[in-house]
């Protein structure tokens, strides 16, 4: 569970930093980066929760 917390914290820092950079510069690439960080974070967390559920069932 420590890994999940560390990953979530890093994902939030990446998303927040990218959105802040987008607001300050107006460059769209930072918004795209934030979206990619969000997608990667959701994907990794869904995979981890799937592994936990699979482990619990079997």
C-alpha cells in the first residue's frame, strides 16, 4: 500500500505542476501532459486494484 500512496502523491504533483505551468504560460503542451499523467495514474491504480481483487478472490 505504500507504493500506491507514493504513486498517487507523485501523480498529483505531476498533474498539479503541469496545470500550474499551463496556467502561467498558456502553452497547451502542459495541459496535455497533465491529461497524460491523469490517464497513467488511473490506469496504474485500476491495474493495482484488479490485482488486489484477484488476490482476494483466489
